[in-house]
């Protein structure tokens, strides 16, 4: 019996785990319900694990204390989104798994179950990393600071992400997508506060209007993309939140808060963009008599795949999966991913499992949507590839 067949026999259990996790989404570094669920599953598999005092990360190690060690990471956190669905397994709170992290955790639990079964065949060790706070403030970095890459030292990394977007080539649910080079973009957040002087809307001359200034700031920052960046170097600046005043029509507020995200593939472009954002904020506020505060947060590096690791995982995939389901993609992704911190420490392969599904309105909604749905019937393929790649890497 090959690994794919074994994983497929575990498919209903992986789906069950994913849907249980979907009901209890939590955000940030501390995920008490999620961590309790994962620990209970590992206890049921008779797999020991390590936990941490300051966050909900969990690490389990399987195999022989000799040879190499490969790390496999799954992110566990959800998003601050109210789910808009009537599914029986919908979120039970005000958060939502709208990016597939419930699926990633279930896939890694399936990996744990199969690796436990094949533990005697491992010529080394596999370190399973259940990580919080990928959506912020960056659980990968926190776990690295807590020593997750050592004792035993991780020689190579694997991770995946479910995927749903369109590509330049034809892709189907269940396909495994590989990419050489950057699998994700550098991801930075920017928080800007424009400070004015409040007063009556009928007398703007007696006030200093931060809303008008904020509009100019946002518009001028967008010119960085269209006028200052090489069009062959992908870059995105998106402002996802702007808040000024409390809903009154005739009051000019004291401040406006603007929150945005910056995505880059090229690190020199990344530095240039952040420098230009601060310059624009500085001089627009000077021109409008406002003041400002600015901070850049949660910088994630690109997740850069190692060519030899990609080759190795493709070779493992060819042993268990039909060749037509394995795709090498060249499309760039501007999504951010804190797995990049792990991949700075060890060579790795970050691949994607294509699992789009339509909501009840027959639309495949994007990630981070309140109507996000995925095809969890394909998750076992991620488990199978993790297990086969681990066996091959350690036994090669």
C-alpha cells in the first residue's frame, strides 16, 4: 500500500479535524481552544510534544535521534472576520478560518498519524510545528526565537498553503503547485495617524482638517506604484482601513488613522517604497498644516524556495501522484507568509494545494472573504506529499 492510498483512507478523519477546527477560530499568539484540540489529537496518537509559556505553538518530533531532521509547519490561527454562511460547521464565534489554516492544521495532524505509523522507517527525525499568529504578529519569528529550529537542528523545511486563485495555466482541484524562487512576497504593515485640529464643519478655516489631508496622503502614495516602480518588479500598496470621526456629518475630527499593507518581491524595492511612503506623508502633512505619526510593523520576508528542495519534493510527488496533477507555476504571488522566517534558517519547499470551492451562490470567493469555502476532499493529498517527502529526504 503506497502513502497516497494510506492518506486517502485517512481523508474522512482529516476532513473531520478541519471542520472541528473551523468552528473554533482564534487569532494571535494565544489560541487556547485550537491548541487544546491539537494536543488532544496528538495524545490520542501517543505522540509526545512540547508547548510554550508565551504562545500556543506546539512541536512534536518523530523518528530516530540520528541523521537529518526535516521540519514541517502548519499555521493554526484564524482571522477577525464574521463568517457569512449556514454550514453546520460554521464558526461559533466572531472570528473565521477564511484562509485555510484549519485545513493546514488538519493536514499536519494527518501527517503526524501516518508518520507515527511509519516511524520505524525514518532514518532521521521529523519535527512537526503547529504555529500560531501567521496573520500577525508573526508566530514563525516568535517560535524561532524560542529555539524551534534547534534540538534537534532542522536541516530542511516543508510547508503548504491551500490555494484558490486563477493561474496563467490550467489548474484543477487537487493539483499540487510548485514554484522556484519566491513563493510569497515580503509583507509589511504601515500605520499612519494624521493629526489635525477639530471643529465645526461649517468653519473649516478655523480647523485643520485631517480627513482632507488623509485623502491626499493615500492618493499620492498610490503614485509610487504607477510612476516610481519598475513595472516588471511586482509591488502592491493597499490601505484596508481608514477611520476619522465618529459618524457625524458636521464635525471635523482631530485625527485620522490609516492602516495598510505593503507587498514586494524585491527587497530593494521594499526599502525604497517604505522610504517614499514616509517622505510623502511628511511633506503632504506639512503642506496641509497637519502633523503625523507613522510606524511600519510585522515585516515578513519573502518565502524563498530552495531549487534543490523543490526538485526533491517534485520527485517525491511523482512517486505517488499522477503527473498531470503536478504543476510548475511562474505566476508571482503578492500574498505574505511568515514561513519566510523559517526558510531564512533552512532550505525548503513551500508548495500549494489547489482546493477552490464555490459558496452557495456558486461563486468562488477569495481568501479573507466572509464566504470563503474550500474543497476539503483534497486535503489528504497534502498529507501524502508531506509524508512521502519526509521519508525520501531522511532516507536518501
